[in-house]
């Protein structure tokens, strides 16, 4: 036989594989369908289970303020991932079913079908196992827990009344990511600190994710290093080296700690902007989710601090105010007598919802257990209210000059510095809600005033220092025995006619007798007032003479005689050599001032003589002699004056000091003057108000402008010979022209860029306010002409020939009011359509309004809502 070889092959593997494949192919159709169905059912049950858990979590978070457990959140996330995985597998249920059906059939390649069926089956089985595992692990007895409170120190406070709404608003903002800085502002005593304290303590009782809550009292005396030390102590920055570090290194340390924490910084009682960066505090924003809440009296401070939300803390409504007052008085006192509850309501209403007043007066009344005591309190409160009129306004400047007289503002050598400080103080008081501002005037909040007066009446020493009977309808001065210990006294707005007695008042420094019916002051009235520095006799039309005994007031620094019937000044006034302020404005009956009286006031800083005297002969020698005396006042800072003759006008303008200090100037009754050169006015750098009135012959106001040796004249004369000239009445804010029948225009006004008010009355020949022909010449040579850019008010009355105001549209973004009356030929207003968006009020006669001409009908329609029918 040839070569013989044999091959031995085991058939066990082949037979086993064939058997498995055969058995698998027979079993998988049922397995695949079943697994797919089981998986779909299981994933639906898991989704329901997840929803149930999620509802429990949300309820715990929202209603119980708990925080979900990390394991619960992790399980929810895994369920959501599993849902996505299964969804991808069975996204198209029909295709999946078809695929399974196909795999379940015999046929095709033996090994390829077997392999695919294994893969699909294995995947379904694995997913089903994972879903079942998630179902078992999703059984939670507890889904959330109380979060440990932030590190915060509880502050003592009394129960609050009526603050729930405001507190809820603040706390709601604390939970908003986009709100990082919250400012609480309002008048003193309204409850801001109480509210801030409630916020601080709420961090202890409400679940939150803050790491640290820091309370800092700032106060008016702001010192950044003190704030740094307080924050450093509460953040653990303070160590042995802390005291040796400068503020920059302290800021670095604070920043390093706080930048990794979610903190809430509460600043109590801030009066100005606190620079967080200099302290080292990260600015709260939506990225770091930290918060700053501060309390101030000023809304302006809220803006300067960059507050995302500003919340005004208001006085309480009556029901809440009454509840608070009852709490402070106590039930024992309140119901000890049947009349007291009604009397208590009257007292509570006098507090006008101010928590500080309600608490202070409520506690004080807790020991008053008879109706008589309650009636007395009511009388005191009502009297204090009546003694200072609720609507009494005082001009800011007048208040400041009183402070100057009282030597409250004595750190400045010039009145301008004192005025600036005075306005700053007033601004602070207004921003702190202790004074209410109305343009140039202020008043004290009546509740603040009432409470202060009430407390003063309860305090013996304060009662002696202040004697106030304002608006009390007195016809006689109070008993002079009460004057002896007084330091400041106000008898304003009464009906007192005579001051016939004198009193020994060694401490009296201020005496207000404004707005009475004074006719006579006895010679000895001022005999024993050696400390009197401020005396206000203004608004007493009946008084015609001052007593010679006024010379005894040798400490006097402020004397106001404005709007009185004074006919002459006594020579004895020369003794008042410390006088800094003298007001003779609107003393139209004054016809004699002795020579050398005015010039004897060598310390005088403010002299107000606008509309003073009945003619130019109040001094022997006329106004020229007056000007000579004014020149002697070397310390004069503020002058208001009326000049009635050209010679005095010319002499006046030879004094640099008078030009520098004049703020208000009236040129009146320039008889037989047809043309007046007002060029000297350009040297008056502080002139605020200019009035020109009753100049019957005046046809022209000339303005010669000189630059680089060349001259120009406005409105008449050539302009081309000069180089560019600039506006020259920079300080002028108000111009009034009355009863100048021959004036035809006021073109020179274009050189006053800061005008706020233009007021023109009774000029029958006035044809144009700004002469269009001259304007074009001026525009060729004037540099940066910005006429009327700050104009607020334009008043035109009884100008029958007026045809034009200004060739261009008024550019003023501040324009508020235009008044036109009896100007029948004025057919156009210098306004464009854009001005209608600035809420301008136009007052005039309805017939005139209907005849106005507009470039476009749409422009007229834009201004329809601005018109007000005027009837004079």
C-alpha cells in the first residue's frame, strides 16, 4: 500500500456548537420579544419611581426648606441617563420590533444570525438588569435633610410689626442669582436697622447655602481699616501679624478668604459709598452668588453703592402703627381707664406711622395712667405741630446765612466756602430724610419735628434752651420770664404788633420775629441781649423805625430787615461792627441811610440791597455816594443791588471787588437813556440774576466784545474784524426785562450759555428776542456758541409786536415751561419734534395756540398734550 496517513477530528465541538446554535435559534425568538417587552415595562416603572422621588424632593425643598441628599440626586441623574439609553435603543418602536422579528426567524447564515441574536439578546438582558438594579436602589426613606446654617451670630431685637411685606421682598431678592447688592433706605427712625437685624437672624432659622454672614456697623465716621479689622476677626484672618499689616495686605488676606466662600455682608448705617475693593471684599454678583445688604438714610448712597435693588422702608400703615403703639404702652395702662384707648389713638396718630416715634412716645406713655396725663400729651404734641407750620419752607441760602451768623460755618474765610459747606450739610440732611427738599427750599418732616419738640418739652434743660411759638396766633410776645434761659427763640408767623418790654437774656443767640405784624419795638427791648448773633425782623410791613437801643447788640452778625416798612436806618447801627450779613431787600419805603453807616460794617460779607429804597437818593449825594461806601467793604463776598442812575452805574463798574461779588443786579428807571453799553457786565463773573426794568427811553443794549485788540458790537456794527470770541456771561442764569417800551430785541442773550430763565414782560416794541440778521453775523465769529443749552423756562407776556423768538430750534434738553400771553403775532415756536419727548408744558391762550404754524402737522400733534390754556 502506498503511504498511508490518518486524520483524527473530534466532532464534539462541532456537534456542541451546532446543538447550541440550534437550541438558541429555537429559544431566542421568545427571549428577544420577552426581554424587549420587559425592558420597556421596567423603564416605565423606573420613570414613575423617579417622578415620585422627585416630587418628594421638591416638596421638601420648597415647603420645608430642606436640601436634597447627594445620593438621591446621583440616583436621579443615573435614572435620567438610563432613560436616554433605552430611548435611543427603542426610539423607533416599529423598526425595533421588525428587527427582533427578523432575528427570531430561521434562515440566513447560520453563524451570522446566531452571533447577532447573541449580541442583541445580551444587550437587552444587561439593560434589564441595570434597570432592575436602579429600581431596587431607588427606595429612599429620607430624600432631603436640613442644611447646617451659615456661620452667623444672632443679634438681639424686638418683635417687628408691619415689616413682613418688606422683609419678604428683601429675602426674595437674596434668593435671586442676578441680585447681588441690596440697599435699604429711608428716614431716620423708620425701622431700617430692625429690618436688617431680622434679615441677619433669619439666616439662622432658614436653610441656605451661605458659608458666612458678616454684620458690620459702619457709622458716619467711615474708617475702612476698622471695617477690615471687623471682617478679619470674623473670617479668621486675624493673627499675631494682623496688626502690623497695612490696609493693602489686610485687603489681600480678606479677599483670599472670601473669594472661595459664599458670604452675606450686612452693613449697618452707611452715610457714603464704601469701597469694597479697598476693603478686600469681592463684589457680589451672579457668578460668586454672594450678597451685600446695607442700610442708609440716603437713596443717593444706594446708587453710589451700585445697588441692584433699592428698597425704601416706609412708615407704617395705621393698623400696624396702632398695634405697635399698643404694644409699647401695654395693656395695663391702655385699659386702666375707659377713656384712655381713644386718647391713645389720638396720640398714636400724631406719630404718623414713624416707628421711632411710636416706640419712644409709647414707652413714655406707659406710665401715664390718667386721662389728664394723656390729654396733656395730646396738647403738647398738637401745639408742637402748630408751632411750626407743616408746609413752612425756608430757602436754603437763607438757612445757610443764619448758620454763618451763628458761627456754625466759621472755618472759611470767604462766604463761598461757607455756602458750599452749607449746601453740603443740607444735602446730607435731605438725603438722610431729615429734611425734605423742594428745589431751592427745604422743610423739616413734621413727624421728626413733632417728636423732637415733644421730647424737648419732657426734658427740662432742652425746654429752657429753645422757646418756639411759631404760627401760634400770638398777639403778644410770651411772658418775658420765659426768655431768661433761652438760647434760641422763634416767634415767626404770629400776629405780634408791639414789643414793649425788655428781658434779661444773657444767653439768647437767635431771635426770629419773621412774618408778624410788628409796628413798634421799644427803645429798651434789646438792652440786655449781649449774646444775640442772629436777628430776623423780615416780613413785617408795619414796622417803620428801629430803636436806637439796637446799638446794644454788639455781638450781632446777622440782621434781616427785608420786606419791612423801614423808612430810615438809625445812625446807631454803626455800633454793630461784627455784622457779617445785612439784608435790606424789598424795603421800598426806605428813603434815608445816614452817611458812613454802610461803610462802617467792615466785617460785612453779605449785603442784599435789591429793590432797596424808593429812589436813588437814599444817601445824601445819591447812589454815587452809596457806591463809594460799598467800595470800602473789603471783605464783601455777596452783593445784590438795584442801580437807578447811569453815573452810579459807571462808578460801580470801576471797582473790581464790586464786580466780583455782585450776584444780583437790577438796572431800573434809567431815564433819558436811549442806548446803554452793558459790556462791563461781562466782567461780573458771579452775576446770577440780571433785571432791566422801567427804562422808558432805552432802545438799545450794546455789547462791545474785545478779543486780541479787535472789537465787535452786538447787535449793531461790524463783526468781521475780530477773531473768534467766546461766550462771556457764563454765570448768568436768569434775565428779566420789564416795561422797556422801545427795546426791539435782546440778541446779546446768545452770549449767556447757562441761562435757566428768560422772562420778558410789557415791551410793546419787541419784535424779536434774538435778531435773526445779527445772529448770522455773530455765528461767523463766535467760538463754540451753545446758546440756551440749559434753558428751563421761557416767559413772554404782553409783547404785541413779537414775531420771532429764535431762528433755530431750542436745543435745551432741560426745557420745562414756555409761557406766552398776549403775543398775537408770534406764529412759530422754536421747537422741533424731538422736544415733545421732554414733557415740556406750553401755556398760552387757546386762540393763539390754534393759530400757531408748524413745519409738519405731526409735530403739532406731538405737542397737543403739552398745551395748557392760560387765563391771566
